[in-house]
C-alpha cells in the first residue's frame, strides 16, 4: 500500500484516524501499532513476523544494555550493543545482499552457486537503521531504554515513516511515544503538509517520470546530446519530487497523530557545492551515518589521511545501503571522491566563483551522479552518460524538439518548485492578507483543495505510480 493510492486515501487513512481519535489516549499507541502492522502486511504479510522479531530482540537488548550500564558492567553492555548491531546487519545483509554477493562470487570465480532469490522486505533498510540507533543510543546513555514493548513496537513500525523514511531516531520522539498532545493546529498543519507531498509525488514526479521512461527506453548509444540531458533532467526532478514528496506526506501524517519528525529535505538543488547538497538531501540518512559511523571512526579529529579514510568508508557504505548492485557502490565512491576533492583540493576556489556558477557546478555533478544511480547495469549507465557528452552522435533531433515542446511547461514548473520562491510567494501573500483573515483562509482552502482534487483525478486513471525509494 502506498500513500498515493485511492485505497490509502479513502479507506485506510480515514479508518485509522477515526479509531485513533475516538479511542481513549491510553489506547492510541495500540491503534497506531495495529494499523501499522496491517499497513505493512498489506504488501508482504510474512515479513510482519520478521519485523516483530526485530522489535522484540532489540527491545530486550535495550533493557539488557541499560541494566548493564546501571551496574557499571561496561563490557557486558558493549557486548549486548554489538549483538544488536550484528543481528540487524545480518538480517539486512541476508535479505538485501545475499543474491548480490553470491552473484559477484560466481562472476569472479566462475562458480555457479544458486542464488537464494529471496524477495526484499519493503523498508528493511530504514527500520533496521532505526532499531540499531536505539540500542546504540541506550548504550551511550543518550536515551533510556523503552519500558513498554508496545511503545517501542509503535516507534519501529509506525506506518507514516515505515516504508521509506525519514529515518527517525528513537531519541527524537521518545517523549512523544509516552505522552504527546494532539492539537487542531498540528492536525491541520499535517493535512496541509500531506497535500503538498501528494502534489509533488502525483502531479510532478509521476508526470516527469513518464519523460524519463520515454528517454531511457531509447537506444542509449544513439541518443543526441540534448535528448540525453533532457532525460537526465527528468530523472533528477523525478527522484527529488518523488522522495521529498513522500517525506512531506510522512511528516504530515506524523503531525496528524501528534508526532514531530525532523525535516528530510531542504531545497537540495539550489546547493552551491556537493558538500552542501548532502547537507540538504536525505538529511536523516546523512545524520545517521555521521553520528553512528563517521564520528565513531574519528571524524575529522585524527589527521587528514584518517579523515579521508573515514569519508571513503561512509560513502562506500552509503552507496551499498541504497542497493545490492555495483552501480550503487560506484555511486557512493563517486560522491566520496567529489567530497574529498572539495574538502582538500578545490573547495576554497569554488567559493570564489559567482553563486550561479557554484549552483551550476553542483547540479552538473548531481545529474551525472543520478545517471550512475538510475541504471542497475553499470554498462548501460556509462553508455547513457557517454551520450550526454556526444558519444551518441548529434546534438538534437526531431524527437528532442517534440519532447521539449510537450514538457516545456512542466519543466518550468519543476525548476520553480526546487527553489524557495514558492514558499516566499506564499509568505508574502500571508503577510499581505493577514494570517487569520478570511481571504487567507479562502486562498488556502482553494490551494490545498485544488491539489487534492487534481491528485485524486490523476490517481483514478493512473497506471504509472511508482515510489522510487521503495526498493531501498
């Protein structure tokens, strides 16, 4: 089940909201937990047991760690923490990387070991990182162990952020699990945020995704330069509006239930460097790797060579986290090299360029990166990138003109949408009309209602409605 479906919008969400708010406060986590399990089971019922197993194991380990810490048995606490990390990484490795590792061994050694062919549990990369961060933080003394199995289960399985994030660290919502105050203001704000996300996903990402599918299905070796760049731009927009739209919907849903999740995107395509881009893109993942990998390795405190090593490790792991394929490994290496070069070689020169030139530089390398990311077969990705630089032959053809003509308006909207300008315009309108004025209320109702109606109208007949990050 996905957020951008009629089933979710008109059946699942109304049912859970009604039961949640008519129930006494002490039963609300139970309602949220049971509906979250149902939400997950809708696509893969058998993997609910895997999630329940992970919840139970890390809940018990969290209590063991806290008990050992209280008794000043640091070695024992560390052993329990490592047991949690090993268990979670083993589960993630088995389900996500078994086929990849065996296939790679077969390719290198010429063996023919059979591939397990186990379907990937949806969202496993996200909820395993959440459970690991919990036990690590309990070990560090950053947060207390959760006393209620139900509350901990609600944290792990909460359907707004279960499938594709953002990665919610336990310490950021620990108090909200015990006691939170739902309010009309939060609920309305959540609806508005959800509608913005739905519009991004359904009206923008889906429509520009059709252009990417059209271009990527053409023979890459003979693509004109302009067509190849047009396709790259389409994918660049699609993945942003798809994933940030999902994050907006998740944050909005959380608000409806009284939870405040941290932001996951901050206008990444206006960044002036690759370093800045990764501070603005998938913020929850970057924060996780920084806090639980980069800093424990020593961060930037142990000299230049070890800092380069730490950046390389983090970005190798970031690439692998995204998928069991060599293109993701290459993608991680690509960004690791760029970030190292920015930090130690040309970053100081980059800052001297005009702001527009810095943005062009960043988006250029981001688009190249997305083409590495988009193709599971590295050979196909390299051929496509070659076409972007003239290997396909020619600059443009009649197909290029046709595609530009058909998508010009949408592309203009997308360019505007990745900037802060729409938010500034909205702020100006609110300032001029007054926050509480009837004019402002009418404008807001028309705006959010229009997005909702257009999104529903699209979904009624939609045959193209993917979520790109579901496979991670």
